[in-house]
C-alpha cells in the first residue's frame, strides 16, 4: 500500500510590528480569515503593487527602512484594505 506524502499545514508566517488599536486582555488570541480564491488573488495583487511602490524607496534611509505594508481588517464589513504604513520607531 502506498503511503500518503505528508503535506505542510501552513505556507509561512510573518512577524507583526504592532496592532492598532492595541489589543486588550479580552481580545481573542487568534482570528482565522477565510477568503475565496478570487479575493485572495486581489489581496496578492494589492500587496504586490504596494511592495513594488515601497521598493522605489531608498532602503538606506531611516524613512525607507520604516516603510511598511498595512492591512486593516474590518470584521463587521468582512473587508481587508491594504495601505502604506510606517514601522514604529
């Protein structure tokens, strides 16, 4: 009998600089978000366009190093927006 090849359960993770507004003690430890393939493509494209824009900044400068990607999740509207942000000092 052939054995099934084990597969990854995730495709990576990233560190978060900060949450805004700050999360209180009652905030859930994790929130799962499920989006369709088509919406995932839009998210991918939006992040790619912003990364291309950020790549134009000189990374040797303080402002260039602080350039970041921001994601805003509207839980009640079920929307995510992508915007240019700055890392905390």
